């Protein structure tokens, strides 16, 4: 099936996004519906989107990446801290670091035989340690004012990071839906053993999924650093929860083989509007975290229930 821009699995995310938008348009419309606020929502969503895309790809392949937040934070620190060597050099270093973290995760999973959750959890701690060492636990400030364009400027009414995220969305959607590599990633997530028996280089494409996740986490880090023109060790603390929740809301599954990049974008859009609306209503931060965690639990439960019902239907049909 062509999954390039398939919306069937993304309907849940679209419905949730519409419900959240309607809720806050009604309860906080005076502030929520202003052009300035909607632009802020679009900008924040677009900063998180590349990282969520990467998480979605790993989930589709049957894995999970807990290290995305730490990778994003370290990439942001490198993009700021290395600017004295040239901004382009700093950005390349940040993206290369993300790719290397992804490759390291991939090696732990494919060669080390470590389950993705444990492997990436360990990597998260390692990268956090590197971040604390590199920054000296102090905030870093940028020296190149032009760098702010990529994360903080707009072209017309459209934030630059939104344009970049949409370009990445289209590219990744075409990759997953129209290329053999993309189809192989779906096949591996759907049934790893069957994919291996079909002649797919399972470990190679699992590695590719993790490298893409690390690189895209670094892209989010660079955009966030550009937006703030600074970097701190607090960046990305709750990003793993955000990325997993958004990808699952968008139709991905913890069991792999499902999901789209469009769905992931709708998922992060829904969570972005939820966060913005709760901020406008003065909802306490702790309650916001609890609300997002509850949504994650609900989505996982619905996914498990749908899988169970599908298996029962197949069993009844076979009988």
C-alpha cells in the first residue's frame, strides 16, 4: 500500500487536533485565535517536528529512541558553542553528532543485541553527561546574530522553521512511501523475522532508522538554538515523552509497522496546541505534564486494544 501521504492511520491525530483547537478556540478564543499566538504555536510545533519525525521512523521500524531529548540538547550546545569556528562548521558538527549518536544506538541494538529502550536509555545518560561536561552546567550564548534567522525569523506570515519542517515532512514521506528502503522499514517493524526471510537486510535498515532519528533530533536542536540564540542543559528534558506521544497519536505503534510522517506532524500539532492552550489558561506545569502522560497512556491502551481486536477478527475468519 502507498503510504506516502496516506491519511487512514492519521485520522485519530486529525480528530484530536480539531477537538483541541475547538476547545481552546471556545474557552480562550480571545487569546488563542490571535495571529501572533497562532504563529507562536506554528513556530514551536515546527521546532519539535523534525525530532518527532525521527521518533516515528524508529517506531515504524519496531524500535524506540529515548535519547532524542539529550541528542537535541547536545546538538544545540554544539551549534552555539562552536560558532567561534564559523556558524556553518558549528551546524555541521551538531548534525554530525546527531548522526553518530544514532549510529551508536543502532550498533547497540543490531550488533549488541540490546533492546532499543535500554540501549537508548543508556545513550541518553551518556549524552547528558557529555552535555554537562561540555557546557560546564552553564548556559551558552550565540555570537552570530544572523543564525537567529533559521529558528526565529519569518517569511511573510510563515515562520522559517515551519517551512523547513514541511520540506522535511515531504521528503521523509516520499522516502517512506516511494522508496524500497522506506518499504523495508515498514516490513521490519511489521514482522522482523518475515522481513529477514524475505531477504531484507534487517540490521542495515534498523541502523538507518536510528541514524535518521539522531540526525533529525540534531536538526531540532539546531533550530531551537537558532530560535533562542543560546543553549542550556535543561533543554530536552521532557522531549522523549513529547516525541513518543506525538508519534503514537499520529498513528504509529509501539509494536512497529505502522505510522506516517504526516500523522506524526498532526500529533505534534495536537500536543503543541494543547500546551499553548493550557499555558493561556494558566494551567500549572505539573498538571500539564500529567495531562500529556495520561494522553500517552490512553493512546497506547487504544493501540493495544485495536491490535487485540484485529487478531481476534483474523482468528474468527480463519475458523
